[in-house]
């Protein structure tokens, strides 16, 4: 068994890990998954695709690099379009609900803007922009030109990680984004009929009571002004992240070694400014508040 690369197993009550296998570099060589062999009508999001692996970012809380490396590897625009064309043919042939959208689950689908533009133009020129899709992005690449092009190509929602309404907190996460650009991008999305999806982390290692109150007010503002939908989670030091590997460096204390506790709904750290109980309280309070605000916004 030791000759098989990239597996972990238990032998004589000890965990054994074999030599790591090299990452696949040319993702175009991978076959399309046969999604339509599944009972797709049972799923809210049955048509999901992934077009890249690896993450060029340095965010201290993100486990993407731990799983797939820092080297960003991507499928071509032609490969992505071909998969969607294949899905569209099957969807129409089997009379599936055309309102079922395609979810692109890359950590950041928009990293390479040349690929993005080429893909969008394929969707527009072929008429496949009638099939709606959503994706994840970084805020720093979303120009007005790109947002308009993506909407024309069928994109109906874009998720961006905001994490905090305080620029110094965002800077401490190595996220390398400017909050002023958040406001601009959300405005352009809203004006062009794209649903803004924004995620926030409660209890970042530099968060304070004041920054969390500011984040709560900012969430209210973007829901009222841009009809944003928000996702909120407590700060969780996922295994493999800098937060997990170097907690002392970030001034946090991890209170559980049980990985079952490492969910995005469970507060398991103390920071230099907040206890886990305080983080949990803010998480529940801001989550409930945002749900009420979203309900009012949709009325």
C-alpha cells in the first residue's frame, strides 16, 4: 500500500501517509462529470461545475491552498463552454426546468480576466446566455465593463468575500482588497440586475466590539441599498490555514482539538479582544439581524 501515492490509512493503530502525488497541471485533460446520471430534480443546485484549482491568494483563514496548492491551474474558456453546451443539450432534451441555474464553484472564477471575457463571449454568441449561472469572485477584478459583460452572458449572481467593514481588519487577513471598491462593485451589480452575495467573518483576529458593530451597520447598508444577500460565519481556524498552524502569531487560542467542532457555525476561538462566547453572541445576533433585513428588502 505504501507504493500508492497520496493516501492516508491506519495500520497497527498508527496513521500512515504515503508520498504526495503531484497536482494535475492540465485540467483540460479531465473528463466532464456525468451530472445527469444523478436524480437532478432532487437537488436545489444540480448543475455545478469547477473550472480551476489552486488559489493565488494569501488569506489567513482560507483552506483552499492547503487542499489544492497556491499554483492556480485553470481549464480553458473552450473547455468550460463545452461543458455548459453539453449540459444545455441534455437539459433541453430531458425537459429539465430551465430555471435551474449553473453554479461555478471555483474559489475565484474571475482571476484570469482574458479567460473570463472569452467565456462570456462564447455564451453570448452561442445564445447559451439564456442559461443562468453564478460564480465566486474577488472584488478587485470586478470592473464595470466585466460586470456588464458577465450579466449579458447570463450571470445572475456574484459572490464576493468582504469579511469585515473595517479596512484595518481586512488588511490583517492578507486579503489585499480595498473596501471602497466593494461599494462601487455592489452598486454596479445592482444597477445591472446581478444579485450581490457577500460573506462576512465574525471574530477575525483583529476584530473588536467596535469593528463588529461597524460591520453590522455596513451589512444593513448593503442590504437596504443594493439588495445584497449575506452569508455570515464565525472565524474558524480550519486545519491547514495560517490561523490553525500559527495561532500564537495571530493572538488566538483554539479551544478544541476535535475537528467535528470546526464548522462554519461554531465559535471555537478566543482572540485578544473577544472571547468565543462573545464571538458566538455576535454571530447569532448579526445573522438574525441580516435575515430580518433581507426579508424587509424583498418585500
